[in-house]
C-alpha cells in the first residue's frame, strides 16, 4: 500500500506495469493518500492538508486507470498534467492490474468506492497523522463497510474488501493481554495512536486489527470478522508474518 504523495502517477504506472510483467501478472497495486506525517517529514516531502492529499489521489487514480491499460493518457488536472503519454510496458493482467485503495475516513471511503477494485478498510486518522483509537473497534469497522456499500451503489458487489492485522500476540490469556494493551495506551504507547476514546477489554479482543490469543482463537476471531463485516480477506504487517503463519493452516480451505 503506497502513499500517493511519494510518487508521480506517471512514474508509478511504469513501475507497477513493470512489476506486473516481471511477476507474471501477480501485482495488486495498493495506494492511499498517505497518513503518517512522520514519513513525509523524514522524507522532506510536504504533508499537505487532508483535502489536498485526497484530491491528488483522485487524480492519480484516474491517470493510473488509463496508463495501466497500456492506453494513451491525456489528463489536465489541478495537480497533474499528462499529454499524450502511453502506458508501457503493457501489464500481463487485463484489462489492468487490480487497484486497491486504503482509507478509513468518510471522504477516502467514498473515493475508494468510486474507483477501487479492492478497498483496504483502515482506521481513520487525525489531521496530525495519528491513528484514531476509536476506529479499531468492530462496531466502527462495520460502520465503515456500510458507508462503502452506500457510496458504491451497484459497484459494491464487484469490490473486494480487506483489512490488515497490525499486531499479533500469541497467548493463553487473552483478557490479561488486552488489559496490558489498554495500560500501554494509557501510557502513550504506541506514539502513532491518538487515544480519542476509552476502550474496553472486549473492544480490544473483538477488534479486526488486533489478533490476541491462541492460534485457534485468532482463527475464530478472523472468521467472526469476515462474517460480521463481509470483508473477504485479511493482510498482516510484514513484521507479523512469522506469527501469523501457523494460523493459515487453521483457515485453509475456507
């Protein structure tokens, strides 16, 4: 999942098409407006206000849709201008590689519902680029899915929904671990989360974005999230892949 502000869409389209060719047509291109201010600051890139970042992403999505089809793009937008550029190389997938858009706020979800093949349902962020704790609950996640369904209209059945587990803790005592997580939040850890509400142990244990328990309990939790939200597949952070590997066998064939 790439931050749009880091790359010009014409360059991104060429890079993505090349990856699709080299991988034999296995690319899913994920893109979002970019939410982590720290990344922009460290890269010396201006962290613009949300409305600008979202508007730029919308223009990028229109450009990528054309270029990733190997077609000629002529685009005169507020932020990007492209004149007679043909997408190359031609991707292996047709009509183009699937585009995933990640977001959690109402405007981002509406944008994703309009353009994306896959929507990564994320938690909302603050203007300062921090994740809002209130967004991690199952209830709020279901509300975001409903918002996508309303915005997408007839497109909804053609959109695949996913979510990403950010933290996996293998434990025999789920409740105690959840209590420890709440205590850490009270102490300001992790620093990229804004504690805008008070959560319960049950909120933590039912959150789609946190996986706490035995392998079997986490597998059951994933089944529950899929049933209640209609999100069809789950991703994990690269740092959590080894922890998640044994859970795959629990879900095999489902």
